[in-house]
């Protein structure tokens, strides 16, 4: 085809700016427009409030599925100025709702940072048929309202102005999404997961869609991922090995909890900055390296391995093992477009050292339970 029959020049280029781009290509910002993308909206809207808990400016966050199909996110901080930016306490709520990637900077390890594209709550505004935001602060109340991201006249505040709070309510746009029905269980699973991974979080999820059968669940786990492992292992409740450690070399912290149970299955899950790393990465490799090193050292001490026997193989030690490996880094480096694999090279050595040292101590404390763990290791792990 000749250039004359199919002319292409600068006049054919369309530049989409701001929230128009989100509405035109929503999958680029939330992954899809099916149920998965619908739930992504809730997580994007809640993340800002949950990060305020981690920053120490808010104590509790509530997420409510309303009877009219909306979602209400409430925190007790009243954290935002409602007008435009320029104040010392960070970007105003109006800017956060209308400008992509707008937010107060914070140390990355103290941020959930799990958004699909890291674009913030403006994406929620862009993909909602309606959104309202109330800021009750210092005895005053300000309200913002939008329809498909366009500012409209706001209704008066619905709550008491003498309480500090930020309340954001949105209704997903039927013109964008294939379904508008939220799964309570799917949302509960993710908020429970976040609460285990961040022991400071205090989250309440409520479902008011059925007036005859309202549901409310609360998530708060001071024991962190050790509580998670203990719950997964019930009713046998075996000994849980749990620890948290900071390493300057990897600019972050590692938290690990593990136990061996009666099941022959291996269940190892890993996270980086509270984001599931389904593809694993350097933190999961470090965990397996440390596990193999500690068990190999102990087996040699107990003369179960001779000096001529090879070390135990890291990938074959999982029979009956349940573990969570969570790292929180100032500068996480994810591999691939889906950000499902961690690539920070120093993490592997740091996690290996932490697991090796803590597991070695645990093994030496009780020879009986240590012998039971070693008895689970298949002969193929020694090849």
C-alpha cells in the first residue's frame, strides 16, 4: 500500500491527557474491566487511607459496600486539605482525585504500593459514574463531587463536622465495567492478607447490600505473618518459627514465618512491599537457600550427613512446609510488566542469612522436633 493511498501525518495523532486516557484505556490502569478490575478500584481507593495508618496519621479504616451499589471508604484522620495544592501537609484531596500519580511522598517500605500502575485514587474517580469526598477536619467540613471525573455541585456534608474523618464514596461506571457486583469474599481475602502483612493495620469490611443479612469482619493482627501461619495450620497448631530483621545492605526488612505440619504439601507464599510475588524472586530464592543451609548444617552436626554427602537441595525441602516470606524495601525492583517477580540482587543474600541463623537456633533448641523435621526430607533432596 502506497503512502499516497494511506497518508499518515501529525494530524492523525490523538493525544489523550489526564483522566480521559484512563477512561479510553482502563485496562492499562486497572488490568481489566471484569470483576478483577472492579475489585482493583476498591483496593486503589483504600490504599491511600491504609497508608495513612502506616504513616501514623490515621488509626482505623472502614470499607463499606453500600445498598445502592457504591463503596464507601472511611478513615478517622481527616487527613486531607480539600482545596488545591500548596499547603505544607501535602497535596489536596482535589488534586489526588484529578491528577494521576499525585500523592504525598513517603518511604517506600512504609507504603503498600500495590496499585496496578501506581496511579492512585484519580483512577477510581475516572472510572466511576459518581464520586463524592468529604473531609471533616478541625470543626469544618468540605465536600467534593464528580460525575465521570467532572466536577459537579457537591451535596452538603452528611456526617458530624466535630469529628476528623475523610469519607470517599464511589459508584463504578456501568459504561466501563462488565459487572458491578462486588465479591465480599474476594475483598475480605485481600484486606485480611494486608492486615497480616502489616501488623499496624486496623481494617473493617462491611456489606450493607442485603438489609436482612448485613456482614462485618474486622482485620487486625499484631502478631503479623506468624499469626497467619498459626491460623493456616489449625487445628494442629504446630510450632511457628517467626522473625523480622532489618538489613542496610538491601535497604529494607525481611519478615518470615514458617512451620512444618502433617500435610505433605508445600505452601510458600512471598510478598514484596505487601504485593504478592507470584513469580517469586530474590527473596524467595534466599528463603530456600537459607532453609537448605540451616537443615544441611544441622544434619551434619547430627551425623545424618557425612562430610562426603552433598548439601540438601533447596527446591526439595517443602514436604509439609507452610511459609510466608515478606520483604519491605525502600526501592523495590520488580521484573516484568505485571510486577510479579522481585529482582533486587542484595535481597537474596540477606534473606539467606536471616533464615539460616534463625532456623539454626530453632533446630538446636529441641532435638526431638528437629528430628521430626529432618525425617520429612525426601531422599531426593540429598541428590
